[in-house]
């Protein structure tokens, strides 16, 4: 994950730690060019605060932070380019302008999603999916069709995936899950009230739980085994449509499918050829 994205999506900083985290985001060049003593003065925090932030980011020290910032700053600034994810075009936009703005939105969304991916987590997620007795997906209503697309891809290589969108069926199918199963929860902001109940049920069943969500703070995320993120630039309510989050989630699920496929490439490819339906 891009270090700037990681800083923005770390939700357990204390007040003073958040001050330094904000300083990193807002003044990257000063951080890169300063030593510890200068940083203390510039950001108005103590040495211990700086070291606690570095520790929470999983960094060995200030030099590692600077090295990552130098490497990733340019891409982070590209990803931040001005795109209105909620209202990507105006009332008087021409068809060509709309298509151009949508292209920019898609490009920025895919770049930002890529930089949210933790490859180590993806590796573990693909492994648990590959070893699963059963794979069950519980999407929020708005994410149902992307989950169904993933289901179709998996079925076409001989892997059964169940998708349940209604709360009633989600509840009872969570109750029927067993150890060795994998449950995938898909929710943009985790606001669906019963999701926490679902996760608690799945925990008692010793089911591997994968949460796919935006980077918003989701209290029950601490109870899942693996957490993947999709693009989080949209407002949950005020927008023309879920253009960005939808394409971000589709990309992420397609990547999971592609990585799963690649675990046994020849066998999966042969299965598709043998059972292809026009």
C-alpha cells in the first residue's frame, strides 16, 4: 500500500500522532528534507510522538519513511488529480466532455485502488479462498452485481460460490457456515446494521472472514481475518451514481479471481475450454 494512503487510512492515532500524520501528508517535501530535530520543530510534536507514528505504520525508522515517500510521492500526487467523484460532469457538458471526464474518473479510480492493495494480504486471501470448503459472499445491495460477476467467473472454473443479498438469507446461511468455509463481506462504509451481527455469528463458527470495504473507519473490521479496500472518494449519499466505487470493487474482485485462476492456470483454462457455453 502506498505510504501516503496508509497514513490516511490509519484510524488509531492519538491526537498528537494525528498532528504529525497530517503534517506528513500536507508537507511531504519538508519531511523528506528534514532530520528528526527539524521535524519536531516544524510539526510541533515530540520525538516520542514521531517514533510512535513510525511504529504504528510498521516502519523501522525515519529513514525508511523518507525512502518510501521519495519513491511513492509522484504516484500519490497523480492519484490525487482533480476528479469530482460524486459529480464528474456538469449540466451543460457535451457528450464528448462527459466521456472524457468518465475516462479520467475510471483511470484515477483504478490507480488509487491499485495503491490501496496490500500484496501480502491478497496472497493470504487467495490462499484461503483456494483452500476453502465453501465460499459465501454477503454483499450490501449496491454491491450485489459485482459479487455476482465474481461468482460467475468462479463457477466457470468449477468453483462453487454462493451469493446472498437479502438479510434473511444472509442470517440463516451464516448460521449454516462451518469451520473451513470462507465468508466475504462486501460493504462500502459498513453502515448496514446487521453486518456486525453476521460477523459475530461467523466468528463463532470459526469461519475465515474477508471484509472488502472503503477506507472509512468500520468498527467491526477488527473482528475480521482479512481486510481489502476499494476506492473511497465517493460520498455515501450525495452523488450521481456509484461510478468510482463500482469500478474499483470490480477491479479488486477481478484481481482476486485472476490470482486464484493463476494458482492452477492450466487446469482452470482446460476446465473453461471443456465446459464452455456460448
